[in-house]
C-alpha cells in the first residue's frame, strides 16, 4: 500500500493481499509448509531466485500481512515478526552483534531485557554498560570503541522518564553504533522513533498492538540492510518466529490501535491530574502532566502522554498495598497495554529481585504504584483507587 495514506487508514488496510477467494477480512494461513509446482520452482524458491513462501519458520502470508502493516505504521523499510517482544530483542542482538561487542543500555528498561543483556549475552562475550538517567553526558561516558548498540525505552517503565531520541541517535551515529528504541509504551500512533533518527524499533506486540491481552508477539523494524541481512538471517535459521494465528490476532488488534491509544491516553491524563490532587499521594509520574520534568520533550516526541501512570503513595509499602488490595475493578497483574486497567507494586513484583539499594538508585520507592489505564469508565477507575487512598 502506498505511503500516501494516513496512519489510521494504514492500520486498517495495510498489508492486505487477497487470495483467489476474494475474502474481505485478512485470511489466516495455518500451514507449516507451501507446495511448489515443480522441482525447478522448489529450487528457485530455496535459492531466493524466485520470491514466495517456502516454510512458515521464515515465510507465511498471514505473518507477512502483520509485518507490512506495522512497517507502514512505523515508516520502516522492513519489519520482521517474532514470537514475543523478548525474542525480537534476542534476534536483534544475535543477528547484529558478535563476541567482543559492547551494548550501552538504559538501566530503566524491561526487567527481562536487563537479564538478557547482563546475564545471557555476557556468557557469549557481549558486554553491556547500564546507564542511569536521561542525561546525554552519562550515555556519552559509557560508550567505548567496541560499542555497537545503544538501547533505550521511552517513556521508561515504571517512572515514565523520557529520553531524547534524536540526541541519542546523533550520539550513536557519531560512535559508529546503532540506536535501538523499544517503542512498546507509545506504539507508532504516539511516537515514530525512525523519523527521529533511530535505526531500529522493537515491539512487544503482546501489549498495545494486540491491545486486548490475548497473545504474545514481537517485531523488529528498520532499514532493509540491517533488518534483512542481520535480524532475518538469524530468525530464519534459529526460528523464534511469530505463529500465523498470533499474527492474525495482532493484525486485527492493530485496526483499533489509533482509537485505543487516544482514548487510553486521554483517560490516563485525566486520572493523573486527579491523582495529583489527592491528599494521600506524594507525587505523580506522567509525561502528559506539566509537572513532569521532561514534559516539553515528551510533547515534542510524542503525540500524547501514553496510558501508563505511576505515583508515590504517602506511607510507603503498607499504604501502597492498601490501595492495591482495595481495588475491585482494576486487575492486580503486571501486564499492560490491555483494554482492562491493571495495577502493580513494582518494588515487590517486577523490580522485587533487585537489591533495595539498586531500587532506591532507580527511584523505585516502596510507595510506588503503576497503573496501565484501559478503556473502563474513568469515574469507576477513580472510585476503585479512592477506596484504598
Ligand atoms: C513486555 C515488554 C517486553 C517483552 O515483551 P514480551 O512480548 O513479553 O516478550 C519488552 N519491552 C517492553 C517495554 C515490554 O513492556
């Protein structure tokens, strides 16, 4: 589909290739392999001389539809779908790096990403330096001659720190490295990192792209040279592939991505504003609030503030747990990106295994709660939180 269509149109119609049956909705191709018309055609497909499907570990039309649709939304030349967000990050590193290479990564990234870089990749001779904070000077100081990737999530989880994507891209390119942005929290509806100079965008499609908490999926996007020769070559051999079923579910979920992100962001802003006025609350973290330290940068980079709100409850862990335990509507679960609102106490769950000192350094206090705002009525959500506050 041509690039001249707007994002909301591409979200509904991007990547469709109809079969001979003329189906209106996207077809789901549940098949492990594809049949060739002759020995010569089989040989041509295997040697890449003829484009076409071969085997669903590396080509499937339903997965291709998802890849084309997401590529159109992110403005990317190429997209590779993966089985989960973590396998997207794994495939990027395995496809592009080798022993002796170095990663500079934000300390405020998804917990499993920290484990993957700091523990698993370390066993294969890839070292990672974790940077605390958003200051470019800190990132600059962590770069060494063998640095190949700068990795960031913005806004970060759970404190919603906002990182300057174009400044980090300039820094990476000056050092001969690639900037990788995990765009899970914003989705392309709110933020397009490739437009700001990032080289690679990562998605956990499990979150807002599906949007209804049904399946796992992921994606890696960027220039053809980087994505095809590096990431796809690894995926084709190693097989952390997205299933056709999950690809279909996520593709259909993406049709409502725009209206969900807009509605959930608007609700999050209203909830954050309300929380700021509650006497039991110490501080609210939300990029859409003027009180956010990087509000101006966030509003330059993002269309809206997103749907994640964090806040410190006065009285520490006891008070925070009281809020959690008094909810009747909001789900107590670490997932996010769902139409159902969720609440977590990071210090005892997602960030429970890091030392209290490291948690303190990261600004994750015992009174901190994170709410991922869904599509329920806002008054119901406020009442659900007010009960424990
Ligand atoms: C959930 C998440 C991931 C990992 O995605 P999975 O689909 O669970 O593997 C990566 N990054 C961010 C920001 C996430 O929220």
